[in-house]
C-alpha cells in the first residue's frame, strides 16, 4: 500500500468517527442531564419518578410509560404482555426493580409488597344480547311473532372483547325443530366481517303469554281493583288449569281465599262481588202477571246479582230463597208466593 493510500484511509476513518460522535452527542442531549459534578445520567434518572398503583391499558402490551406518572423518553417501550380484555395482572416489586435498573430509572420500591395492577379495557356482549339475537333469528326462520322464552343448555355464552372489535353478534348454522322445541346455532363475533370469536350454543324454546296477577298479597273477601294487578310473562307449558288470562275476569270480583303476590289466578279463586251482604235489609218482590207484592226481608248470606240467596221475611219469620235483582231487591219465584205472608 502506498503512502498516499494509507493517508486516504486514515482520513476516511477519522471522518466516520467524527460523524458518529456528532450523532451520539445529539442523542445524549435528548436523554441525559448533568448531575452538577460532570457525571452524565439519563434524564429520567435525574428526577424521582412516581409509580402508578393502578393502570388501565387499551393494547396488547404494557408499555414503560404506562407505569409512571411522569413522561419518559422511552415510554413507548413494551415491557410486558397485557392481560386479556377485562382481566388484571400484577407487576410485583421485584419485576419493577429490575425494570428500573434496566432502563436507568430513578425509582426504587418502598417495600417488597409494592406492585402495579394493570387492567385491560374491554367491552361485553352479555347473555341478554345473545338471547335476543337468537330469538330474532328463530322468529325469522319460523315466520311468526309468538313470544318465546329461550332456555340455554348451559355454559358461557357471554363475550369479553377488546375495544377494537365491534360488539356485535351474528348467527350461523341455525337449526330449529318446532316439534321438539330445540335449537342449535353458531355464534360469531363480530356479526359482519372476518370472524374473531365463535361459540356453539343450544337450548330449548317455549312460547310465553302475559297473565294478570296480584302485585301485593290479597286477603279473603277483598274486591279486586285494576290497581291491584300487574302482568307477568309465563311459559304456556306451565299454565295451570282454568288460569285467568284476562284482567276483565278479575276486576270487580272478590277473593275467596288469601292469595299471594305474583300467584297465578284461577277462576275458582274468586267470586262475583256481592251486591247484597249478609244481614242487610232488602225488599222481597213477587211479580206474577199483574200482581206485584213486596215485603221487607233480611239477607241470610252474601250474594251477587243473578245469584240465588237465602232470605227471611222479617214479618212472618219465614225463610225463603230468591234471586238477587239489584243491590236492594230479591225476586221470589212464583212457587214461593204462599210463604211471603
């Protein structure tokens, strides 16, 4: 190698070293601060850092800057895998100490029990949303608007999702047998686009009906008012015989026995509200052709309009049986006319 070649090589090497030193100095200005005695340390190490006790992240990883209240020049550095959506992990004092040393951070744990709880943001598709989606799909398949009660076979049908996935659910491969009242389907999330999550689901289907029940306990002999009623949804296969399904069958009626809140009501649980009460003074009337005969009587029992009732003629003390015409009149059949006096 000639003297001129050696000189050119040394000059090139010196230029490279000079350029590298210049870049190193620029980077140092961004990351370091002077301690006053000429020692150079990272900027984060020149000041105390404040650790967060609880952190929520919205990413697949936990970053160094998530752990401290102060801004860090290397804050975007991933330091741990984030927990699953909706879950929490703990970064303990040992891990945090090693992290501070590795990145030359001015921080030390106060005790071995110090930790950071890191949670992952999430969104949920709950059972109610799942059932509603299946319900709509079955209605579309069956072509009717019957109200349905879906009973799932069990297992987890809820979805916990990261925030970057649309919280919508779709139905695929729906199988529905109205005879056995069974269904099966595949749930997919999201409803549109590439499937991120899917789950198999099956269960039974029952038609339902709304029925009136009491919204509070009712004692015996109480007249039913509209305000005493509420409506509940009941599976048709659970309806007892003679159950009342129309509130008009209840309002104005009288309870025959004490009845519980929410209890299904049968026609035999109620009677028509008496128009005449026991021991009430009433008019006993006999109508036969042109003859109208009335006397004063006393009711021996309660009775509603149109019902038979036992009464007594207060003058003759004779007991008679008549039919309640209104709240003050008992009609005595013609066969009983001889006993009016």
